[in-house]
C-alpha cells in the first residue's frame, strides 16, 4: 500500500489521501467540512492525482521552507 497525504491547511478542499494497493488499484479519499468521500473511479482518481501533482510541484522543499520561514519571521 502506498499513501500520499495533502493536509487540510492551505487547501480549499480539505485533506486528500491518494492510495495505491498491492493490486495497483488506485483510490482517493477527500475530506471537506463535515464530510468525506472515497473514490475508486479511475477518471476521478486521475483528476485528483493530477491536482495533487500540481500542488506538489509548487511546494517548497524542506530547506527552502526553513529559509522562507526564517525570512518571514525575521521581518516581523
């Protein structure tokens, strides 16, 4: 089982978890306010995976995140 999680902070659609099982079947779990849904439809899971990929591409790496936080904290 492989799992990737995008936390709720900073996203409008809440927590997302992308799962791939030993059978290579993909699933996506999405939480929103007061609700959650598990998707297994290949087209829907593909769309959610692409969105997650775009978010990951824009995210800072660990070292860049530390540098950013220090810059912002230094400006306070």
